[in-house]
C-alpha cells in the first residue's frame, strides 16, 4: 500500500471511480436484460423502446471508456439483430 500523500489519494480516487464504473456497467447490463425480456415476451413495441434505451446507455459507457468502443458496437449490433429476428 502507498505511504506518501499523493499515491494514497490516487488509490482513494481509483476506488471511487471503480464503484462508479461498476454501477454504470450494471445499469447497462440491466437495460440489456430488460430488452431481452421484452423480446422473450414477443412484445415488439416495448422491445423497440427498450432497445433505444439500451443503445443510449451503451453509447454513453463507450464514450466514458467504461466499455471498449468495439464491444459497444458488437453489443448494439447483436441487440438490433435480435429485434429484427422478432416476428417481422
């Protein structure tokens, strides 16, 4: 563990950032699960609104560096594909 003042502060700040990032990542996963639940219920209108919300959260997290931009793009693509495969 760090003993001088600056490294101790950096460690404290890292813990705070980690908690915030975990919270934002959890919110993203929850939005994705809600979308997938709407898909499972074959509710297209609700799924479309859930998709918009999920994509918004994914984009914000990618912009903040919480998830990699390629992972964000891949996840959004897979979610859109699931919506398109729902009874057209």
